[in-house]
DNA sequence: CGTTTTTGACCAGCGC
DNA sequence: GCGCTGGTCAAAAACG
């Protein structure tokens, strides 16, 4: 009889352990899903960064600018050869306009669908000062429709507030102004490594961990992800973040995410 | 009613 | 010379 009871106790203990393991397994699976999605985001971000970098490097020799120079009319007001290109991220779902806010006022004078890109190209002239020769072309990036490519042609004959420029030394390059502040127009790529937890104390260790590891050189994302999963401090930090997000996350977020 | 946007027509350069 | 293409014009529509 006693042997039977101890056996039953053992079974119960094993069942409890099994339950615990199942729960842990579930958590781990969830973590893996999270890891996968984050990995995809990272990969997409990496590709995007590469593409943007390449575009910036090649920008002075790009077809876009070659076209502009090739087709510049000689009968018009002399346009300075200065051409600069910037990339602006927009929320393409909500913002279908070809508007790039750079501090200047622009008047649209034309729109064309070009051969190389199905998205239309919009033509703007600076309307902040009469006779300002600056023109701007805006078109969605072929690779990433959430990116707007703005090409500036010429030099403003006024400052950003619209007043005329008398002193050429202070106006050597007014295009530099929007360029220098480019980061303010580019909403930062916010990688949600904290699972959107509003609790700073919980997101810190995880973010710090990722930031620290991000500095290491990895050949590819998969290698990086593998190294992360092997690291016990990472899993601890991730578990904390996941647990926190499950505890604190509003139910709505999960619902909306699952519906999309 | 003045300003801005839209959009079809037109023009100029380029390649064949 | 002709067709294609990007850039600009300008009248009409839309907007504040």
C-alpha cells in the first residue's frame, strides 16, 4: 500500500514537472517566434540600410541625376550644377503624397510617370522668394515605397525664412540646411526590442544586451541570431522582457496583432 | 478671390 | 527623320 502511495506521489510529481516543462516549452516557443520576427526586422533593416548607403554613395553618378543634367535646358535661367539627393522615410500606408518637409515652401508645377519607376515623379519649384531658381523632384524609391527620394537642383537666393540673401558668404549652400538636418526628417528606425513594453526598467537590460552584442562583428544575421540564442544572459534578458510584456501588455495589442 | 494643385499638351534632347 | 522620354507650360479645377 505504502509503495503504491509513493508511486502515485512520484507520478504526480512527474506530472507537475511535465506541466512545468510544457509551460516552459511554450514560453520558449513564443520566445523563438519573437526572435524570428525580430530577426526578420533586423534583416529588412540591414538590407534597407545597405540599399540607402549604396544610393548615397552612388548618388552623384546615378541615372536620376545624369538624366537631370542631360536634359537641363540652356534657354532657362541659369541653374547651378549643384544637385543633391536626400532620402526621406514616410508612412506609405497613411501618406501617399509626395511631400518632403524641408523648411522651404514649394509649388508643384508638374507630375510625370517615368519609365524606370511606376510611382509618379513630382516637380516642385521654390516659392518662398520670387525668382528662386531651386527645383525639386520627388519620387518614391523603387526598392522601398516608404522612402521618398528628393532631388534638389540649384541654389536658393534666400534663406530658409524667405528673406533675400545679400551676403554670398552666408549663403554659400542653402541646400546644406535641409541636408544637415536630414536626421530630423527621418523618423528613427525604432526596432522594438523591448516588445513595446512601456516599462523602462524591464527594457533596459535587454536593449543594453543587444546594443553590446551589436558591436561585435558577425558575418550574417543568422550567425548573430545563433550567437544570441546560445548566450544565457541573452535568454535571461529576453525572458524578462517577454514576461514583462505578457504581464503589462494591454490585451488589445495582442488582439490587433493577431488580426493583422 | 487669390493661391495651389492637377493634368494633358507641348518642347527639346537623345538614340536609332 | 522619327519615336521615345523627361521636363515644363498653362488652363481648369480645387481649396482656403
